[in-house]
C-alpha cells in the first residue's frame, strides 16, 4: 500500500513538473519585457540621479548635487511644484464632489441609468488630443471662442482663459474634472448600489431627511470608495501632463507648467538626463508621502 502511494505521488509530481515547464516558457518573455521596460529603467534612473549625464557626454559622478540644486536653485522646479499642487488640491475635491452629485442623481432615477452612466463615461475613453482640441476651441481667448461668445451674449467681456496667469490653471482644472468625471461616477455608483436600502428605510421611519441620510448613512458607508478615489485621483492629478502640455505648453510664463512637464523638458529637450532623474525621484518621494498621509488619515472602519 505504501509503495503504491509513493508511485502515485511520484507520478503526480512528474505531471506537475511537465505542466510547470510550458508555464515558465510563457512567462519568460513577459517577465523579460517587464524587466527591460519597467524594472531596469527604475534602477538606471536612480543611478543616473547621482551623476551629471547629458546625451553623448561622459557620465560624471556628482553625488547629491542634483538634488541640492533642485531644492535650492531651480526656481522653475519650485514654480512647477506650486502649480501642480494648486491643480491637484483644487481639482481632486471639486471633481469628487461633482462626481458624487451626478452619481446620486443617476442612482436616484430608475430609468435610463445605463444611458447616463455611458454618457458620463465617454470623456474618459475619448482620446486626450481630441478632448484638448475641443476645449481649446471652447476656451479661445478671442471673441471666436465658444465660451467668450456666450459671455458676450450676456454682456460680459471676453476673458483670456488660456493666456492669463490668473485663469489658465482654473481653466485646466475644469477640463481635467470634465474628462475624468465619468470614471469617478462609475465608482461612486458601484458604492451607492452596495449600500443596503434597509438603512435608508429605517432612517425615514425615524424621521431623517435627505440631507441627514446623506451625512449619516451615504457618506460614512462610501468611505472606502472615497479613499480609493482620493488616492488615485491625487496621484493622477500630480502627474498631469497631457492636457496642459497640449493646451498651453506651460504658458503663459510657466504659469501652467507642471512638474512632469518640467521633467520631460529637462530630460528630452535639454538632454540633462541625470538632473531629470533626480527631479523624478524627488517628486516620487513627494507623491509617496502624500499617499501615505491620505491612507493614514482617510482610512475609516465603517462597514456594513
């Protein structure tokens, strides 16, 4: 009996090894590409951040000089950090509020939910170039812009939406909220569907109004969704690149230049790869600290 068990176990082990080999063969190219295009660039850029490296020039070790220069002497980098945080800290809460409001409206209506959910999600899957071209036409500073033409009909003078340091980032915030609202709406709808209706029925019996039910039931039980959207939205907003790059190229006078735009320009326009790598790692630390802060102070124990 023991010998038979041993033979059966040996056969199963041999079969498992034969099945394991093709799986490994399939994973080798995938893991190789992952290493070449993800893992290796991370360590290579970290290595270059401690060197002065320009294209077609020899590499020179400079230690922490790149980091010190970025923190003390690079005025453009400091300005881009301020612009990026201004954009992120305004666009994320406003976008969440608008998305939750729309999600509540869709959730409270029993008809055409799928239609509205699809309509609001369309900007998310629309190519960024198409979105920015349409919004550049809407926000044209002259009277030919759609928004300024509408304001002219109300007797309000035309505004320099994309050519004024005062208005350019608020304009980009509007574009960012509009283009990303559909994603948040779908997430909030999923969270709202998961809240049991019995809670609202009990609150109505106790005499609670709609506002009280929102703050005492909806908002606490949506906290996991709020945390997820806050973290992912903050990371995405801090890494914003496409919309300001296409719409303003950082103008006027660096008023809309974001950190990722400055890193890209430093590395691929000025060919200062070592310094661009140090900027990238500095900003990575900033995003990491902010994410850990959000995870620490926004996490709740509400459950149902």
